[in-house]
C-alpha cells in the first residue's frame, strides 16, 4: 500500500494562501512531489469554460492535480486545441461531435454535425472521437455508422456515453475499433465486469462515479471488478460545466485515498497506466498521420536510402537524415527513424565519436520523440556538434527493457 502521508499541490497552495506560517518537514514536501500520478480520461473544455477560465489557468489546475495527462474533448473543438497547443506534453486531444452544448441529443441525425467531424479530422489530429451520447439502436443510424468508419480510418478510440446495448452495437459494427465506455455506463460493478469479460476491445472510465471509494474505502463489489479487470478501468472527472474544471485537483486527491487501499501495481494501473497503455500509443501514431488517416507506420517505407544514412542489424534498421549539411563546429539536427518491432519502453540514443582519437563529442544532444508505434520510432536529435574535422562514427543504441543493441556507421567531416 502507499503511504497515507500525502500533501497535494492544491493543499499546499491553500496553506500558503491562508497567510499562516506552517513548519512542514522536508520529507512531507518530498512525499507531495512524489504522490501517485493520475491520468484523467474524461475532461471537457467547452466554449463557456473557455470564456470563464483561461487556458493557462486550466493547465495550471491540471498540474496542481498531479496529472500525468488528460484526454480532453470539447464543444466546440477550440478549447481542446487551445490546451493542446499550450501543453502538448499534458493534453491528448479527443474530437467531440458537438459544436455547442445543446447538440448531445441531435448530433446523430444532423448531417452538419458529421460534416463538422469530417472537416476537423482533415486538419487536426486526435486520439478519440467523443465523448458522445448515443443509446440503443440509434447506433445503427447512418451518421453513427459513419463515425465508426472514421474511427477505423483515423485510428481513433470511440468514447461513448452509452448504455450497454449501444456499446455492443458499436463493437459489432467493426471488429477493429476500440470503445472507452464513459462513466462505465452508470452500471453496477457486476454488469461492468460482464461487459468487459465479453468484449476485449472495451475499456471503462469512472467519471462522475462518486460512489466509487465513497468515504475513502471501496465496496467488495468494486474491488472484485478491479481485480477481475485490472487493465481495463481508468479515472475521469467529467468537467461538463465550467465550475467542474476546478474539481480536477480534489477529484485526483480523493481518488488517491481509495487507490492507496489497493495493491500498488493495481492502483497504478487504475490511476494512470491503463489510460496510458490505451491512449498514448494511438496518440503518438496519430500525431504524424496525413489527411487521409494513413499512420506514420508507413514512414519506414517512405524513406529513400539515397537520402538517408542507413544502419542495419538483425532486429532493426536505423535511418539518419540530417536536417541540414553537417559542418564542423556548427550545431545540427538529425532525424532518426528506427524501423522494427518496438514497445512502450523502447528507447533510442544517437551519439558520435572519433574512433582514431578515442573520444566523442564535447556536447550532449537533446532527443525529442516525434512518433512511436509498434513498428517504428522517430526522434529529432538536436544540438549535434562535431567539433573537429576527421573520421567520425555515428553510434545508435536501442534499449528495450534489459536488452541493448548497438549500430554504427563511419563517415568523414572536413
């Protein structure tokens, strides 16, 4: 179990704002900094919220809450884009098919709503479609069917505020799409468990389920659900009105209380890892899709070996593409594409050395990941400085777990 000694960022702010002096032991501050991360898989920043709470303040609230990331969808999409641009490390965008709040009961029969979705998909990138409200056999109407088609085309999760019947109809329409069940359908734990058992492409969030962990403890029914489906449940606040944006820190803190009653591995999965495992691979792949929804897995096929330095091993091929000519003493950037089977913990490092001199560069370049799927990774490595002319060697190290593989290529700089 996790330690109960937990001082959140939001509580710290409240203490400082009171004007009183509190002597807080340093170990308690350290515990606050290391509190359980939370992924919030159900946030909205709609038009009225944008008017009342500036984007910078929303990001501040999320960081105060100790969020690892948040899945954000909004009515209209402007709020989501504002947050994504301001904090791309924190926001995973979802596309809601509502232009204003009042469309939740009409969007699925409104051609203009579908046109709105298709237009935004052509210009922006997302990880999900939703949260949308859809019930029963309305799923089988033409517009929802088209939404399911778009979810497959653009590699998107369907975030559905639906009853169990609608969820099953969504999954039946396409054997590739994945569904995140908003609010777990407001079903009882036993019914949620039955749905998760039946459908391996279904996940569920706990947004607006205040009965979960009420009073800081879990009922035996919720514990049984979490134990039976440890990889399929995740947290959410549901900021469906402007004032609920300020609930994000307190919601995260209250969730930490009941999460601490669970085994560490299980609590971390519910707190953030399940959402991470579902959403981040999709978002990393979709960031660099084109307007037709073709994913960046094709990046390896598109690389011309005449334009790239290629290194190959038994398991990988690595392609280096300097963004400008490499010259002595000038900082350069190199785009590195790793092709081969990768996982979430696969990492890559690029460096250069002079074998004849027995030393490397005088500078440490910065590595920024641009794309990651199960078939490739792409990095932009900036600040590469070759400080003298002569014979150099590119060195690439690929790590996955405890395994390591090295690739190299010799070249000259004059």
